[in-house]
């Protein structure tokens, strides 16, 4: 109390803050001082620089084979600040315990993206994690994409080479309708252009679609192979409404009918255009826009006017397919 009084001028005796500090008991002052010290220690312990330095020390000591009591204590401290979890039930990570990769790894103060795009990136990355948790990411042709703005030619797509449990908000790739990379994200990886062209065709044909979830689980592939398609034998199937069906094999042409002078690139371009027209035809058949597309022998496409709607369509479809094929363990939210 005396130390504080000597720091303030007598002319400030009418200052309410000065009077309040004088009347504060010494015990409370000591508690406030300890809280400030703990806050500084907490900031140091939670800083990324401290964690990275701690990881380097532990890794170097473990490589040298020196596991002293101090190193073991550092390792325990590292485990506390680096949360671990058992990842999903996918074929790649089932039963594995790995460090958790943050979904929202965008720095709010220095992010080059607008607020709506940051929100969409976080939603899309969270959907990838949900797909992995539900065990629907075993297929290598599964993708999720989203249109950033309703009237813009910018879309988010997953980078090629990352598992679903590794995708974060900053790793998503921004592309245009032609598949040209606008922003490669933090991963620096490209995209599966063949997979993207299917999504691009749907975005071009249905302007109201804002998100597409493509799944190739065993149940959805089995139902897509059936001539009857998805049957209305469950509550989930009856909630889906119109279902469009696209058969990729219907657009396969023999190379014998191609002109010998045409190059391989020209033939691929012609086939892509033919496939695009076939997809658009199945989407616009009947006048009503579908929310579900069955791809023969490949799986399903869930279409939504938002990420949330696309996720619900994907969940209902997967549950309906597993009910139709007699899966003993359907997923539950």
C-alpha cells in the first residue's frame, strides 16, 4: 500500500482510482499480482513459438536415445498442449491416434479471405471431418465442393493428396468453373480435375446449387448398381424427393469411330463435352431440380443450396442406401 502511495502524487488524492487502490486490502492486492503473473506464464505456455521449440527439443532428445526424466516430463507437457484423438472409422485412419489438426487455422487478423469465404471454408472443412468420422471417406473419388458466392465463378475444392481428416480451412483450393486454380491454399497441391469437371457441370446446369457432396461408400455404390435404384422403402428415402440417375457408360464411344487425324486431346475434349451434355440432360429431365444424383457404379451426389442442406441430403441418402442393402450398422447423428 505504501509503495503504491509513493507512486501517486498527493495532488491526485481526489482521484477515485487512487482512493480505491488505497482502500483495497493487502490480501486482494497480492491476489491480483499473482493473477497477472499467471496470465503471463499462461501466454508463454500457449504460444505457438514455445510449443514448436518444445517439440524440437523432445524430438532431438528422442532421436539421440536420451530419455531422461527431464525429457519425459517435457514429453508429457507436449502431450498436454497437443491434443490427440482417435480419428474416424475410415480405412486409412481406423483406430489411429494422431494429433488433432485444427479446422479453423485461418488467422483472423491477416487472412486474405473475406468473412463469408472464411466462414464457408470452415464449414466445408468441418464437413470433410464429419465424412471421415462417419466412415464415408474410404473411396478415393469422394469430393466435397462449394460455390463461394451465388453469382461468382469461384469454388472451393479439396486438394489432391490429403486425407479427409487432414483438410483444414486454409488447405482448400479455390478454382473457377474450368478447373483453373485461383488460390492453391496452404497445401500447395492441385486438384483432381476429372472429379472437379463433374461438379462444374452441375454448378453450370443448376445455378441454385451451392454445395455438392460426392460419396462412394459400399452401400451407395451397391444401390447405384441396381436397376431399380433407390427404393422408397425407408423414411429417409421418401424424404429425398426426385432422384436423378446418370450412367457414365452411356457416353463411352469407341475409338474406331474417331477420325484418325484427331489427336488424343481432341478426343478427350469431345468426350468431356458429351459427358457434360448427358449430365445436364439427366438433371433437367422432368422440370424439377433434383437434390440427389445416382451415378451408376460410382455412388451418389448430394446437392444443396447450402453446406448444411447438402450434408443432410448426404446423410439421408447414405442411411436409406444402408437400409436398402441391409447394413447392420447405419450411422446415427
